[in-house]
C-alpha cells in the first residue's frame, strides 16, 4: 500500500495561517512525490491530498517544479543540519564517525521517505534539482572534511576525498539497509559500518598531542 493510500485526504474548508498552510501543502506534496515520483504526480493529487482547491495551491506555489524545489530545499537543509549536529555531538572521533553514520541512517529511515527526493529523485536531469542535490552532498562533505583535516593534519583536498567517501558510504549503505528490509537492527548496522570506516580513519595520525 502506498503512502497515498495509507493517508486519507484532508478535509476541505479549514482556514489556516499562511505559514501553516504552506507547511500543510509541503507535507501533502511530500506524500505524493514520494509515492508517485515527480513525473507521475499531479497538482490535482497534491491539492486533494492537502484538502484544498487548486487555486489555493497555486497561490503558494506557481507550479509543480516550484513546489518540488521548496520541498527539496527543506529536506536538504534537514540532512545538512543532522550531519553538523552529529559532528558537534562529541569530541571523541570514533563516536563522531558513529554519530555521523547514524545521522544518515536516521534520515533514510524517517517514515516520510524524504530521502528519496534527495538521493533517488527521478528529476536529476533538471538543473535546479541537480544543483541542490550536489550542493547538499558537497556541504555535508565539507563539514566532515573540516573535522578530518583538523584532527589529522591532512591537506584540505585529501581530507575532502575521505569525507566524500565517508558520506557516500553512509547514504548508500543506509539506503540498501532500508530497501532490503534487513533484519539487522539499525544500531547494529551503524556499528558495523562505523567499524569499517574507523579502521581506515584511525590509521591517520591525530595532529594534536592527545588521541
């Protein structure tokens, strides 16, 4: 059963403040885009899901692409914030790796399925979408590389290569873990991939006097 089938259409006629209405429309759009993909989704479907008329939907978003990009911006920001929070959560480097891995797993596991808009979009040939996806991947890698460079003394470009690898492994494994309906608990999956990554990262000397 799809997300659309699982969620009843919201009743029409309820007046909401503009910000609340916008958030409601974004939530409805997420359900439709995740379930159907961009190309199969229609503004009619989104308006029905939100319980509003199409004119109300168009008052907030001029077109389907505008709506999709607003949703993509929101969820790219959420991913970047999750990674930054994980990196800042501890000064223990192994725990940092684990927290960062878990941030990706948590993002992918979220029941709203927003990760599909970022990592599995059917609209990556659209320059505005590709730019946003590339930008958040780069921003996450830069956040990770800054910590790697500081702790290892590696050159910026070298630290960036490691960071891109770490982020890529995290999201690819997390997506496989979810799509394969693995019986491995999330905590165990995170521990396994953390152990793999840490064996490599631990080989680089810490730049400071303390380990």
